[in-house]
């Protein structure tokens, strides 16, 4: 039987995936925020799992990071 994941754990894992993809680009949170035309606090909330994202916003993040959306959604 597969382990169930709760919402908080899901958001944290997603945020970590975003952070890893950003760091692979050698971008600061501030640089990433500028590319997305968002406030630095917005990026911080995403990366720490304190913001629930819509699928459309996840796609925008993936495109900005130039990664496949599955990279951000990989929570195993």
C-alpha cells in the first residue's frame, strides 16, 4: 500500500523542488522573483511550503526555471 502524503508535506516537498531548480540556475530568491515579477516574500513562501499553488502558477514556475513541470511535482 502506498504511503499517503498530507497537504503540508506536499507543499514542503514542492517548495524544495522549486528551490533546488532555482539553485541549479545559480539564482538568488531575489533574482527569481524579478524574473517572475513577484515580491521576494512570494518566492520565500513557495520554497518553504507556505503557499498553495494552482496548476497554472506551477507551470509558470517551471517555464521560468526552464524545467519540466514534472521536476517540480516529483514528491517521491
